[in-house]
């Protein structure tokens, strides 16, 4: 089941905290570990004196290094994380024209990209703001797009980590990385730009408006496609002072247009469907993350597994299936593939290795379900078997996936899970099925956010749910989705 119908508008998020709730959390944030870090890292400050701008910016680097040096790939596992520098594989990034953006289903975009003979000069993420020899004007606003799971978030985190460790782009005074998932939670409130920075970066609490205007700032806004902000570049209020209160949307539009902090660099990431929210006249450089080249695919698996024989077997198997090999251009799909094939090649399972996308997703659900099974002593569950309880949970996840796919949602909150009959504590903690298929995002203002590990996993579960509805004659669900009567299985599969 493809979600073409959901790609023409930004996702809608439900059940986000009210303004009163976020205010309370912001007060808590101002006393966070980041502030404590600021007090520890500054050497012998005299009582009553300003730490000094440079000292504060140095503490910001420590904070960002701590935040991004460890990452979790795929599903969230508390207490576990890999060093980003150890697992990161360079992505293939090219400069694009806005008219070249594709709007078909994202899987088809991956297939199309593989058919291209690249004649472009790839751009390193560290050179994203550097002008090419034939470019005259400086690069101030960069818009980077790519399909879901292609590695955009890891890309900006790697850029930020390299800056924080003093390796690249040291002409930048401070990097302020904000996700639209975070900004959505304060979209109904009014801040000055200075206040907004203080809310999300308590380390910078002591930075004044005057100091902010002389800094070489880089704002990174990650995940435009997840934004619930109305970015109106036509009727927006002019904001040119960092102490002037305004809506979050107006702060962003004025930053992007250069009315507010005109010297600041802006980097926005997005899936292709949301790129149109930013006027082309405001963008100095448009780049596309193409994902992994063939050599980078192999590098990913060799980095992932210390066992060279295992990585070689996985690479060899993928090369026997064109569809699987193409999809491994998407980093998160490499993770799904690695999860499945590692399990199948290192356990006693005798099932045939998956050769199609449907096989791979089916095995992924089985592997993730089986990981949390409580085996009876001396007994193991047969590979194809899942318990009726697990089957029920998977169908509820399928309902969640389907209903929110129709609404364009890719993020869910606890209330959304409960509306589909999923008990968060029981399903996510005890059975573990949901934690393996859903990814719990970092707590933003203490409100957990959930999403499927990849859009295609959400689509697959939605398709499983619809097939279940068809085989069990749940006509109401089918009639609400299909515009015509479905009389046969062939009609259903062709719809």
C-alpha cells in the first residue's frame, strides 16, 4: 500500500501539550544538566562577573558534543547507543534545482535515482555553505531534501558534532539545531528569538541580544515535512529585532528572509513533498541527499558488523535481489535489512532468506516480535509462529498505521496509541513488540513521541491491516477507503 495521497500536505499532529504545560516544562529546562555543565566547564569565574561570550560558546560545544556523539540507530534502546563517528557512512549529496524535485512515491524516487548516471559533483556535508567556483553570491540559506530514512537527521547531527569537536567550520560561532518536532510543541506561544534560543539551549542563557547579533550563527531546522507551523512568507509581520516577541512561524520566516539576523546561516532539511513551503527566492542552495552509492552500501554493512564473513554474506545476498539492493540506498532500510539477515544467519533458523521487499518486511516483524518472546525452558518458538496476543498487537499497530497514514501523520502520542487499543505500558514495555517496531523519540518537554522506524514500515503494516479487514469482511473500513465495491481478491490487490 503506497501513501501517495498523504504526501501533498504536511503531516498533522494530534494531542500535543497545551501552552500552560510547556511553560512549566520550560522552567524545568532552564535548570537542566546543560546549565550545570556551563557552571562546571567555566574555569574559576569571579563572583558576579559575566563568564564571557567565548566561554559560553565553548560550553555550548561541550553540550552539543555530549548530545550527538552517541546515537541510536533504528529503534530506541534505553542505555544503548553507538558512537556516531564510528557508524556514520558518508552520504551522496548533490546540488539540485527546485524544478528537479520529484513528487512521486518515495520508493519510486529511490528507484529513479539509481537509474541516473550521476554527472553532478557531489557536495560534502561540511562544504554545504561553501560556494562553487562558478557561484558569485554567498550561500546563506540551504534547503536539503531527501526521502524518509535517507539520513538527513544523521547528516545534520554529524555536521554539528564535527563543529563541536573543533574539526570543521570553525568560522561559525554557534550552531543552534532545532527540530520541527520540538518547535511544534511551542507553536502557539510567542517568543523573541533570544527567548526561543534560551528555552531550547539553557547553556546560552547568559548570552545577550548585543552578543547574539555579533555571533556567526548557524540555525539548523530539521524536518520541515513534520512542521505544523504555517510559514506565510506573504502576509508575515516584519521582525528585525532579536528581542521582539512574535509567533514561532514569524520568527522563522523572518530568519529565512534575512530580516532577522541577516548574517545568520540557515539550513533546513525536508522530505520532497514539503519543500514548496519555502519560496525558491529565499533559497541560495538546494541540495538532495541521494543516500548511499553502491560502495557506500557495502561500507555500511562492513562498519556495522565486526564479523567480516557475516557482512560479506549479507552483501552477496543483497546483490542477488535487485529490489533489495536498490532499497539499500536508504540508510534506515540498510538497518532493517541488517537486523533481519543478522538474525537469520546467526541463529538456528532454517527459513529461506528474503528476496523481495514483502519478504523482508514480513521477516522484520517476525524478528522483532521474536526478540521479546519468553521461551519455555528448553523450547523455542517455531519461526513462522507468533502468539495470538502478538498477532493482535500487530493488527492494532496496523490500524494505527493505516488511520494516521490517511491523515498524513507520521508522529504519534500516547493518546493515539490508546485510541487504537494499544496499552502503552503493557504493549511497549512488557511484550516489547511495539518498542521494536515503533521508535520512541527523545522526550520533548517530557512528552514522549512515537513513530515507525520508517515510512515504508508504516505503509506495510497499514497494508497488512487492510488485507486483514478484507479477509475478515470488515466492510465499513473498506468502504471508507475504497471508492468502489471490492468483490474479489484480485480487485482488492489491484486497488
